[in-house]
């Protein structure tokens, strides 16, 4: 009975993670409540994961990464790298991938990717190269760089913490560096050769053309007898027909309306709406419909610009609608359209919940756009303004990070204490404020990892791990230990599509450990192979680093399948060859 409950919960969790009907932390907590209520795990086991030292390590690394970013030292490095483009585009891309991989070995790969997206898009336009040739290699390098050290990804830390809980030795900081380096080198070589040939080359268009705004924009002239005269712009008869008034031409002035603006006689209104509703507007007394072909020059003036904004990781806007944010009042910008996973959203923009990687096409004054340069919620694409490099604080932040690694690696201090001390030092030395330090921590991820660790305990307590292990041994055991390991690696790669990497690994590891014991194999070898497999699934753009480059690179879903599938297969082969050599089965 308990086995059925646990496996049913697993299926439900996978479905909910894939459909995103509920947020991942809510799904995780509900699952814990069910497991504890059915007595499959105790209350102590349900919350043991949240008090584990690996949670402290992950949280501390988030703070240290944010401190490095806050001091401007990472932006300083980015500026130096993109200057290589004037010498050679290939040299620049190779260097960016290498540096990205190195930094990702110690920082969150999504953060590293976000740092490079804006400067690379801007650079691609200056050197007349498609951004699609640069951004996917960037994301892949950041993801694969995380396989080089224990602290490279939260998945590595979580798996190490879980196997330590079972009594096995935890994974050393640089224990996986050998195989991780090979994985990374294979990825770089592939993307610089075969991958470059397979990558699409999407041409840049004017923003109005790219978002196909011409089909949705119309100019309306308000005559003296029009009932629109005197009405508030955002409470007018046009609004009731689902039209949005984007800007107003009044005499020689062209300006964006606010919530106090009223419509005057002879105003020319640039409105956005469906063509069906336009027929109703044509019948309205006192207005004239002008030419329905609007060029980008009609949307931009000396005082009004079009721009694209990328919703970055840890943005407080994620999960909220444009209306809830009061975007116009908050930023002084009008959202014209949203690009998400290659699809342009224009209908009912105010009610669309923003997601990581969304690109907003906005219209506003240069002054308002400039105010976003230092925003932690939105990145202005094609406009990269590096943070002021605070040299002294940058050196302190890097020193804290390096000392923490040394103290933990040499066993002078437990890894969790070393990183917590380093994180606190960056706050004490004012490399980052305590408020920004708290904001840098991805609490959703910590809840997911803590909860899935408890789910691993449920797999063991219920007998589900033994049940699945016996089934796998019966199915593949006759083919040898390597075949069984290959089955687990492939299953992990598949599960990382609907689930996060950490969740997929923590679901598979308990079963793999029991299977290894049944086969008389080294359980750590199985655990490490699964941990690495969770980071090499590049078939689809569901990884957060890939989501960040999806819209700016103008990619389509098939692009990731075409480029990422052969690379994923290559990396699976590397894992299956190298793991038994380094950790004999």
C-alpha cells in the first residue's frame, strides 16, 4: 500500500512539475504533508532535508555569487571578453564559453548566463552576426561548467548530501573535476564545430516587424463631435473595446499617456487592438481611421523609444501580471508585446503572468529606459552598461570565495561552515547588503531540494526503492552492471525534462543505490553518474539557462532538439565510459 502511495505521488509530482499548474514549492510541500500524514515518513524526516548542511552550502553560494556580481567584478570581466570580437568572432566565442564554464564551476549557471546575454546580443548586432550563433553555446557552456566541481550546481551538492545521509562518503569539492572537465571540453569542441554549423542564423528585424505589430496598430483622429473628447485615456470607450492607447500626437507633441491624461479634440491616437474590433470603431461617430500600416518610425520619436527587456532570474516580477505590477506607473513604460519561447503574445497583455526568460517589447522615454540599467528584475537587451567596478570589495568577495573552497577542500572546516563564514564576511565587509543577500537566495529551489530529499527517505521507508531496484535488476541485470548504469543515466536524462535537475536526481538516486547494492557494485559510482546525467540533458530548452537565451536568440523549440540531442548523446557516452574508470563498478 505504501509503495503504491509513494509511486502515485511521484507520478502526480512529475505531471504537476511539467504542467506548472502549481508552483514547484507548493507541489513539494503538499507531497510532504501527504507522506507525513500517511506515516510513511515521520515529521522529523519530512523536514530533515531543510536543516541539512547542503542547504546552507547552496544558500551561501547564492550570496557569494550575488556579492561578486554586486561589486561589478564580473561585469568588468564581461567587458574585457566581448572586446575580443574585434579580433575574431570565433576567438571571442571560444573565450566566452571557456570563461563561462570556469565561472559556472563555482556559481549558479543561470546567473552566469544572464550576465552574458545582454552584452552578447548587443555585440552580435554591432558585428553583424546573428545572436542565435552565440547564445545557445553560451547557455550550454554555463550548464556543462557546473559538472566540474561539487559546488558547480545545486544538484551536485544535493546528491552529495543525500548519499552522505545514507552513510556513504560525501563527494569531494574537486572529486568530479576530471570527468567534468572532459564533459565540458567535449561540449566546447562540439559547439565550436558541428554545433556552429547546425545553429540557425536568424536575421534581426525592426522591432515592429519582428513582433508583427503592423497587424494590430491603427491611428485614430478624434474630431470635435467625438464622445471620446474629455474621456480619461485608460477609461475611454476604446478601452471597453479592448483597445490600448499607446501614445498620443497632440499638435507637435508626441507623448505617452498616463492615468491622468484625457483625450482632446484633434488628438491622433496610436491604438492597438484586434481587427474585428476595429470595424466597430469605424462606426463610432466623430473619429477617423487613418492608414492601418504603422512603421517603426511611427512608434519611435526623439522622446519615445522601443526597447526589449529580459525578465531575469530572481526577478520579483515573475509570476505576476503586467496589471498587478502597475508596469506603466512603476517604470513609465508601455508593454506592447511579450515574446515567450518563440511565440509573440499581444492579446490581453495585462493579464499575462510573467515568466523567467520573457522578453517584453516596451515603449517609453530614453530617461525611463536608462533607469533600468541597474535593475535586478529586468535587463535591457542591446544596452549593456556594466556596474561600477568596486575593486577593493571585488577582491574581498573573490578572496572570501577562494578561502571558503580551500578551507572546505582541506577539511580545515566543514564545507557548510566554510561557505557560511565566507557569505557572512561579504556582508560584514559591505560587498553586499543583507537585504540583497536575502533576495539572492532562491528559496523555491531550497524548498524543492529539501522536500525531494525527504521523498528519497519515503522511497526507502515504503520499500518503493527496493521494489523498483528489483524490477530494474530483473530487466537489465543479465546484461551487466554497465547496462544497468546506462538505464539509470538515460532515465535521469528523460526525467530532467518535466522536472528540475535536482528533483530528477533525488528521485533516481535512492533506487540506484539499492540497485548497486543488489548487484554488488559501488553505490557512489551510480550516484555520481546520475548526478552528472542530470546536468547533460540539453535536448529541450527547459533548463533555466536555456530559457534565458530562448527569446533573445529568436530560437525555436526544434533548434534545441537538433543541436542539443547529438551533444546529449555524446555526453552520455562520456559518462558511461569515464565513470567506471574513475569509480570502478
